[in-house]
C-alpha cells in the first residue's frame, strides 16, 4: 500500500528530510525491552517511559511527565493552545509482551531490523510503533506549523500487556485535568488485505483459574484407582461441560446481556472482504469451528467466547508414572461483548463450575481480572473525521470493524472520562503481535504519521463541544 502525498508540502518536506533519523529513533525505542509482565524488566519499562518522555519533550510538547501509578508509570504530555478547538486525548502503550519462545524468532526481538519494508522486533506494531508514530506526528506538526490544529493530551501507558493495572485509578485521580472531547486509541490495525479500518467494537475479557484438589499427595493409581476421585479427570469433566458441541457456552445466564446485532450490522459484516480460506490456511488450521448460526467474522468479533488457555497437573515427564495426581488446574478466559460485565460473568462462571464439580475433590475458582467490552457508533462525528483522514491518506475509504481482542482502557475512557472512543490503528492484520517475529509495515507506519496529522486537521473542522 502506498500513501498518497498530502497537500501539505511542508509536512512532506519535513518527513522526507527526517526519514533516516526517524527510523533510527524508532529502532532505539524498540531496543528497550519494556516487558511489563516480568518483574526483572521493571527498570526497562521505566527506561522506555523516560525515553518516550524525552522524545515528546524534544517534539515540543508541554507538561511532559513520567507519572507514577500503582504499577508501571504513565507518560503524560499536552499541547493546549488551540483556543476554541476540540481536545483529543491520545492513548497508546509503550510496554510489550514477553518474547518466548525465543527460538522461533528470526532475529533477536530487541535488536530491530528492517526486512522487506518491515520493522521486525517485539513492539514494532503492538504498540511502540504506533506510539512512536504519534510522537513523530507531534514533532512534524511542531516543526512545520509551530503547533497543532486542535488541543492534544497524550496518555501513554506502561502496563497494557499486564491488564492495565493501575491505570483506572490514575484516570480517576486525574479526571478533572484530562478533560477532552474524544479519546483516540492507537492500538488496533487495518483489516485483512491491509485495508484501512476503524475499529468500532472491542470485546471485553473475563479471566479465571480453576483449581481442583484431591488428596494432599499423589496417590498410587493401583491402590487407589477406582476408589477415589481423580482431580485431573474431574477437571476434564468440568471443562467439557462448559461448552456444547454447537459452540454455545452452557453457563446459565451467560448470554443474558449480549446485545444482538442489528440487520444492518449483519449486512455490513457480510460485506467485508474476508477470505476465509486464507484466514484458515495462514494458521494451518484444517477446519474452522465455532458457534452455530454465525459467520467466522461474527464469531471472532461480535460473539462471546470461552477458551481454556492452559491446563496442568499430574505427571508430565517421559515414560509412565502411575498416579492419581493430587491436584489439577486450568486457566480459562471468556471474550465478552456488549453489554456483558466481567465480574457478573465471573460470578456466573464460578457458580456453574462449583455446581457441576464432581464429588470427592475440592474445587475453587479464582477471579484473575478482566475488562469491559466497548462500542462506538459508526456515525459519530469523531469516527467520521478519522475516516476522512484515513481515506485522504491511504486513498481508500476505511471499513468499520469489530475486533475480537480486548483493550480494557477503551471502556475506561468511556466510563471514567465520559469520552467517545475512536480506535485509530495502523498495523497490518498478520503482524504477529504477541508472537515471535512481530513486525510493522513501514508503509503503514509512515502513513500513520500522515493520517494522525490529517485526523487532527479533520477534528479541527468540527469545532469544539462535541462531548456527548
Ligand atoms: Zn497493544
């Protein structure tokens, strides 16, 4: 995909002139292993925050600060001199996912390289690449115009890959000073085939752990087999009962809050250019399966799910060992859709698991957190403004999609700050986020910088007071 040249000659000249320095700066940011989930990387997460703050300060932004939360810091910056113009709150995250399995990376994850027009590194796409594009767009505006067409606040988080721990409390504590008209979240991507897209829906998440305990120690399966409950068998029985062969989740009340798609929404999803064979083949899956009565696109973005993320217990070495394991465990998560509440779903999940738990074992269910789903109307003026900017930059009108993933902060901006959310993301759909060999298309990255500037220009034409 090539981006069309903007009518802004000064911007073009600036971006040409700073091209090499920009890529080097991008690589420098990616070299910091800011893995939020691993305690040994906490100093690196802070180093990434300081690096980003420095970049924003250098760009010419004001009130730049690395601010403490109960976990990793938030990087804040603003520029508030466009009197009478709307204010956009821009969000991204500078932390990244862990990198294992390391042996599946073509090159080391924190030694970024450009291969075939792609930046290859952990965080290249999710989400340091997009955060960096925002910093570079700010620098370009300050360098070429001496300011922004609108007011902007930047909130860059360091714990998104760890459930955004500490962010809600920070947003709540800073609610008054974060007053804005819209939240622009850049942590999503384009549609299949690299078609510009605006995400108008995100799924939420419920995460739980099931612990099944029998005898305090492993038992001889000859002496006790047949006479006592086996925790691993019991766990398998529980897991098997959670979902039917029709793909429907059997937890009572699970679907109560799900808002059904309208006919228009069904039709819009059916119209999206989606190659199901390619989608299937890309992950070497023999057959696609899911909830009866829904298309693949609907299943993966508009319907709730239940998946076992991990299961363990008992003997796992080579050869044989004849035991009845003392305990067995499973991590289970549900992707949620509007208007399912994570805690409500957890309670229903827990109650059902306890109800179906076979006798002879002790079963407990832990709540490991979650996030609410979010949804922004396609016809919101801010969504429309971003759509015009994407079309002007990439030469093609964006499609409006719902993503299967979760960005709990989107719901937080809606509920804590009362802001409409525009999910303006620029990665390609197969960019290996969270996986080995994560990459970002440099065309998308460069286009992102222009599209961000264009979005600010489009929002400026709306005038102020677009709060709803
Ligand atoms: Zn992300």
